[in-house]
């Protein structure tokens, strides 16, 4: 057994749990729509706009829950406290206007499924660690986003390709020209991993292997799944 890890998407709510066995049909992220709420700290505390930092209890990037203290001003005889009416994240502090911008998230009651398969062994705000049977990682030259899935190794750019082979899979090919890209997308390919320049004008996720030696090894391994981590420019092939 081996562990692989991937950075978790920011500004999302992961609903996985440690010990959970995950596949490509497992709900992974609860989808939200964001809304910005601006709170006038300076006005509420009756202080100069450029002095609000002295009174803040939350700062940019901090998560905030309803009822949390955003800012507080104490004097000898009184205390003025500003509480949050929302759950969200502190997005911006404006020292010219004396305001705090809170980005709140409203559930759309829809979910994005996992693009990986295995058992969750560790879960933090930044990373997910997954236990798999076998894995090998390679460096990427570039990646458009985090993605992954079942692999289809396409060694002949002029060979036949069928929907039963391609649907919901990640195509691994040395090069994907316009014809192959169009055909693959029509048959339900979910993304591309290439050796040469990735397919142009594709709305699907894509990644590019860094060296030809790595690409040859990937073809030889012929592992059934892949997982791309954009933040660390890394791709895992695993089972």
C-alpha cells in the first residue's frame, strides 16, 4: 500500500471523512455560490478608518462563523463589539474606507464528485492523503487545474477510438491534434495528459508531462488511474 496526496481546492467545502473509501461516484465537494458582505468597522466603532487594524480580531484569509467577534473596542467604562452575522471568510480589509469584506457561501445543494479513488487516511484544510495499492509520481510542465480519473493510453493518434473506451476517462497521448481532440471530446473524454503541447481551445482540463523519459515510463507502467495536482505540478499514476 502507498499514500498519495493532493491539494484541496480553496473556497470550497470538502465533505469527505478520514477512513472513507472513495471512488469516482463519491460526492467530494459541496458547491457554493459566494456573496461579498461589507461591514463598516470604523463607523460602528467610531474610529478613524486607518486605525481599524488595532481593533480587529479577524484578518484576511481567516474563516469566520456567525457570532464570532470581528472587531472590539474597549474603554474604561464600556466595550463595543462587532459580531459576524455570517459564516464565511475574511476576503479584504480596507484601511482607507475602514471596512471589512466577508465572502459568504450559500449552498447550492449540489455536489462535485471525486476525481480520485482510494481510502482517505488524512484530511486537512490544505491536503487530502489517499491510500492506494500502487503509485508512481511524475513532474508536470504545466496543468490547468486539479483533475483525474480512469486512464486511456492512446498510442496511435490515427487509430480508432470508441465511446466505450473513452467515456469519462483521461486520455494519455504524446500529442493531441485538432481532429483527435474533437473526436475525443465528442466521445466523452474528461481530460488530456500529453507529452507535447496540450490541445488548443479545449474546455477540458489538461496537463503536460515534463520529459520524454517520464512519458515512456508512464506508458510502460500502464496504470489504470491518474491524479493531477496543479499546485505542486505533479501527476500520480496509481491503482
